[in-house]
C-alpha cells in the first residue's frame, strides 16, 4: 500500500525522519505538505502509533486529473471501493482544493460522496447503503488539478493523544509541541525547562520522547475497525509499544515547568496526571523574571505569549526581555516559538538558528539561542 502522513508546513522533515526509523519504504516529501511512504497494513498502523509530528495517516486509494466535476465524479467512481469498504461502511467525505480549476470544497465533497455511493450500490447490488458500520473517512485533496483520494486511517487527528481534555488560553497542539522539543538543542539526557509552560504540553511531549512512549499508545484509531486490516499484527504492535514504554518508564527524567497563571498550572497538573506522568514532571508558580532552571546545563524550550496571539504586545515584549535575562543568567540554550518580529530586540540578542513554523494559522519563527558561552 501507499500511505500519506499529512503534516503542518515545516514539519515534513521530522515526519520523514520518524518514518525512516520505522523502516518505511518509498518515502517522498509531498508538495502539498506531508510525506508519502510504502508499507503493509501493519506498518500503516505502526505509523499511526509512533509518528509524533504528523497530523494524520491515510491510505492512498488513487490519484487522477480532475479539471471538471464530471472528471472528479468519474475518477472517484472508478476506484476500487469494494476492496476497502464493506456494505455497511460509514464513509464521510471531506475535501480541500488549492490552485485548481475546482475550487469549491463543498461541491467536491458532495460529488465524491455521490461517486462512492454509486460504485458501492452497483458492486453490492443494493439501492440503499445503511452506513451503520465502522467509519472509513474519505479525504479528497485537489492541488493543481490533480485529485488525491485517500482513506483516513487515524480517525481523530494524531494530535489527540488522549491526555489533554482541558484547554487554556492559546493552546499549543501536541504535534507542534513535540516538534519544538525535537527541533531544539534538548536531548533526553539533558534537563528541560519551560518557564511559560501554560497547560504543560511541551513538558508532556518531551517526557513521552524521553521515555520512549509511542504518542498513540493510549488512543484508538479508525483503522483498527477496518475489515481488511491485520488485527493480530496491529494488536502485537500495540503490545510491543507498551513493552518498550514499560522498559523505559523508570529512566531518570529532569523536566520542569513554571507559569505565573495558577489556572494554567492547575490544568497542567491535570494533564500530567492523565498522561500517567505524576511525579515525573515538576511544576511551580513563578514569574519569568524570577525563574531559574537550576544548576548544570540544559535546554529551555517554550512557547511564550506573543501579541498577535493574546492581543497584548507590550506584555509579550516584557516576557521576551525576561527570557533574555533568564538565558543569560543560566547559560542554558533557549528555544522559543514566536510570531513577534520584535522578540530578538526585546530578548537582547540575535538568534543563532531560526525555522519557520505555523501555530494554527499564525506564521511563527522557532528561534534558538545557543547556551554555554554566556554563562
């Protein structure tokens, strides 16, 4: 099978690296975002289980040129849907269009749905499809007049790890939080500190990385209910992931966070508990100006408030200035995600590395200031 791991702009390299570690074949970065790869059903399930920065994992059912609604209808209808969808399958359809003649996602969604219905009614010799069974969500993506049709094997987005059921102000998606940890100078052998930890997402994702815990270990995936997927192999993959975590869960861990907002810290404590990490992540109430990561050397990784996000540019600049003071006092490397173009001026130093990322729809830079020499 050919699979697609969709990902936010800037994270394709991390997804590709994880797929290489899993042993995927035929890996290709896609111009529309994400990475395609080859593997059997069991491997697709492992991708769902282990990819930390991908949004979804999907099976590519087919691709074809679609310059008209008729071409879209006939192209979708011609695909081998009976090989994938049983007669009682529930198959919601979503569509997206970019740089194409067909630019109405709603119309494309409706036409694709009708095409699948017609194909299945003919194949199963029925006049009506109940859609009462397992969910086989269909994704139709049209880019530069090429339609790619896929089955969503994930279900809810892969960012839904299952531990975060409460959200504070301006929540950071779990997949992006994992990316920040992976793109920073932090490594599992080093301490990590987040002085603007909010509801704790960066801290938890870093702990999952350090403890070799699959991000999808405690959540289900739609493909586990699909008739053509290898149920025994998927069960073994989940058991093996659980065994890896059990073997690593007692590793030494130095991950700490602080925030000035007691409500955010209360949510962070709940999320840490729901992630099964009580006692492994330390939290405290502290102003950034008074924060201290501790002795030795480590990495500060944070998503501080920025004016565009919270509507208070002056306060955001004050936090940036305080982070600069913290970095100089500690000598630790510091990485921050920001949309504030004045961040470095307030911080008091130009960044050593920068990378463009998106926090939702907000264009940001992930900037890193090297440590050690300032201490």
